[in-house]
């Protein structure tokens, strides 16, 4: 690990003193924003804050995902030991509401496919000596294997309210083979998988749109289009203008600085992506050290190896003197569980079915 550039200093991560789990008796704080960040400067590479909530017996990960604007898969990856449908009374559920900004131009829409997350950059200040952006962050659903969402650059070329869906011939053929024939035209309404808002892209045939099956957001379920929760696409629809740049990247490994600490964030790569994540971690860490002018900073090799192996999607510190992953997780902000009590655990089966059905949508 980290051997490609033999000069990179590494150390073994020591076991840190202190608790290895969040304190169930800690005071419950208000949740911090997971959607909007203001005055983001050019050197700011990490957004948000890691949070943890203790489940009630009726909660599911689908409930938490929608409440905190997270995708289903990213919430599962952050909580691999938690039953998605019956987390259990008092179970800590980590909310991956902290992220490293992908390597891409800070303009318009930036979509990172492995993290299944969209960032919308709006310039607050264009001063050469002090540029700043407001940043909006939302989870997205993307194309499943065989129908992958393409990477590259594009623009928003159209906007449609209450769109009509014209299923492509290839999609209609697939549905017909599965015994679920589609009509040639799907009008606006509850059966339209585009939802109520759609942004057309200069990539022919691809849209950023809503959905009539929200549990599928944050999963690889579409035929290549990008879907958002209905409330997220509605908010974006009112703000995004025609001509807005769109950058779609494939970056499963991200490294970024905040407050003198270097964080490493690793997501499972797309199933069809054969890249070596160990080598990718080596590359982004070396680039981050050089970017900050600290090429000789000591990196905990064991911590990096653990982050790459676990692929939790949570940014974790990796430099000498920083908390170990267990200690960092134990330090997460403990927030109030404000899900409505009437959110019944009996809905888990329905939520699970809805998430599964979403795989057949646009």
C-alpha cells in the first residue's frame, strides 16, 4: 500500500484512547444542514459534518435517507452492520453528511457517479483574489450496469415541468422481454418515472429528473438518466438555468483537506470499473500532500488500507496524530431523531419492495 512513490512517508496507525462508539447518553443536538453550504472558498475541500442518530424500533434506513437527503446505498455503506429494514431500538446510524469535493471545475452541476451525489456550484464572488461559491448537495440515482450513466461534460439544454416520457425503443424492448410492456408515450402523472421536473442535457437521450419511486434514489436503478428526490429536483429546477455546465465524473477515491487534517473518502467503484483502488488512493493522497505543500507528511498506511477495504464513503482522517477511524466515528455529532413517530416499521416491506421495483424505471 502506498508503495508506488517510495518516498511517501507512512506509519502504522496506533490505537487511540477513548470510546469506540458514540455515547447513547450524549445530549441530542440539532442536525446540521446536509443540503446547502455558503461561502465555500477555493481552498475548502471538505463539506458538512459526520452525524449519528439513534434509531427507534419503527425506523428504517429508507426513512433516514429521505429525511437527511441521503441515498439508500450510501447510507447502507456507512452502516454495513445495520439491518436496513429493522435497525433496532437504540442502534446508532451514521449519516454520511460529510464529503470531499470531487476534482472538477467548480461551476454548475458536478455529478460523481460512485458517490451517487450531485453538487451545484453557484458563484457568490468572482473576485480573482477571493472567489467563493454556494454549494448545494443532493443524492442521485444513476444508470445500472449495462445502462451506465456516461461521464463527460455537458450543458443543460432544456427544462420541462410535468414532462411526458417517450420510452426509447431499447427500453420498451427490455420491458417487453420481461413481460412488462410499456406504452409509446407516458403522460404526466403518478405513473411517469420522470416525476414532475426534468432537465434535458446536451448528451442525447439523458436527463436529470425526479422520480415516482423515491426509494430508488441513491441506487443504480435507471437506464442511464439521473434521478433525484422530488423535493430536490423541484428546488434545482427553479434555480438551474439553460446553458448551465454539467460535469459527470467517476471518482471512487477522494482526498481533501480541512483544518490541517487530510481526509480520505472511498466508495465502492462501479461494477464495470476495474481500477485498482489501492493505486488510486496512492495517487490522490500524493496529489493532496503536494497540493498543500506537505509532501513529507506521514500517512498512516494501516488506516488508509482499512478505509480502502471498507469503502464506507465516510471521509476519515489519515495523517499522523489524527484520530483513528473508530475514534473519529465515536466523535460524530449525535443528533435528535426527529422522524415522525408514526413512521411505522411495518412500512419496511413496502419500502423494500418499492426500492426493488425502482430498478425497472427510467
